[in-house]
C-alpha cells in the first residue's frame, strides 16, 4: 500500500518540480517502487525535468477519461527501473481533473507502488487542491524569502482543512518543510532568512535544507534528477531528505558557507 | 560531427543539451497543438480492427512513442494469447489427444 506524498508550495518557481523529481528518483534509488505524477494540467514539465519528454504518449487525463489504460500512460525511467512518471495533459482544460478520477487512478497505483509523489501546480486552484487532497504526507517547498514563506503558511492551512484526511477527521497530513535555494554565505552575512527563522515562523518539522547550487540548473538542462549527480551538494541534501521521508534519523548537515578557492573566485565558479 | 562542433559542444556544457531538447520538443508540440489529440483515437480504431480477427486483451496493449529530430517512432505492441491459453479456452471440445485416448 503506497504512501501518497504531495510536493507543494503555493508560490511558483521555488523548486517543486525539481524536488519532486529528486525525491522520486531518490526513493527509486533506495529500492522503493515509485511513481511521480504531474498535476499541473496545461503546463506539463515534470517529464522535461526527468528527461522523458520525448516518450510521452498518453497522459493523466486520458486515463481519467478512459481513453488509455494507466499502464500505457506511465513512462518508465530509463535510468532507474523503480521509477515511473504519469505526465499531465498539455492541452485539456483544468476541470478535467476530477476528484473521482484522481481517486480511481491513485487507487490503482496504490497496490503496485511503494510511493506516489504528486507534483502540485503553483497557486491554490483546482490542480493544487487535487494534488493534496488524497495525500498522507506533504513536502512543503519554500525558499528563504518572505513571499515564499507566507505562501507556504497558506498551504499549511489548506493541508489541515481541505484534504480527505482533514474532512474525515483522520490523522492529519504530515507536513514537513523542504527549504530550497539556501545560501549559507548570505545567511551568514545576515542577508537571508536562517533555517531556524523559517522553522520558527512555520512551526513544522524540517525535512531538509537544499543549498543553492549550480548543479540544479545543470541537471535540469540534461533532464536528469539532481540526485544522480554524485558531486552535487544539492543532490546529497535531497538524498538525506529522502531518507528522512522514509523514516530514517539522519542528522542535518552543518550548513557552512562554501569556501571558494582563489581560482574558483577568479573564474566565478562554485562547485 | 566535425572537430569544430566537438569544441563548441564542450564549451557549451549542459546548456547545449538543454537547447537541443527544447528545440525537438517544441517543434513537436507546436504541430500537436493545432491538431486534435489523435493517439487515443488511433489506438481505439487500431484495436477495433485487430479485434475483428483476434482476441485482444486491453491490458496487453503497449504504445511507445519516441520523438526525434529527424524522425519519430510509434510502436504498438499487442500481446496475443499463447498456445496454452488457447488450448485452455478450447477445453470442452474434444482435441486430437482426447480423441485418441478414447
């Protein structure tokens, strides 16, 4: 019986899709059968980040409408055998995503997979609502920046009231913070909110801190989840977060500013 | 690929890969958005034709697509019942073997 995890944020551009891809790939690397689902109807992108965009045949909405079987719409990852993607529709209207339709698809996936990771669209409209409705866990992606933290707080409110667990009075959705694009050097200079500041404001457990890293853009360019880049600090941070998500106790790494050598500074590069 | 390209590629790093992926995908998507979604219909009609002659299990139909720069491939894989299954289905009717035993 799979656990359903929603990756959500409210604000756009904070790293939801990057995080979904990294978490999905990280779970698959740990031997867990994982499916990632794109809920952003009309703006398909998870396929691009995972590098399978040219192999998409059918989508989530085709399955809901009965035009394709679920197994036909799932795109298997070429690098990780435990990972599959259910792409969203690129053309249909957003009303196509119905609560019953989503439930039917999730129920079918539940028996076959260990984890179902739902990539929420930005905003608080239908797609975001559908992505969180059936969730057991929530990964709230935020950046150390005021509007992002504010929107995360809004999303936390919705998670505790507008989900099936909330409506049925069951154990609430377990929401944890994933703080992305964190720059320890700027935090040290007092230019950026500290992890502790954000935790104090949002008052939820910390799943992980992802350092700002050039490897994230590189991974996106190549269509490869960043966890597959062994030299990437961001990739390592995501793998730690994945272990915590699976229930392991992993200490948070000390987040020290990256020391740059004379040559790196000269070249304007960071690792 | 000539030697010049080789150098250019290494200087461009991952950005070159990003540009190429986008060019291929968007070329396909711009065309697709003008036409109705044909794949679900194509699949339905294709299976309807095959079902006239053969037993097809909906769950055993696999459709694979690979969009490329020069060409794209559409692969439809239909798994048909094997000898054992067919024999199982034919039970009740006397087969050559049972006739001989009798």
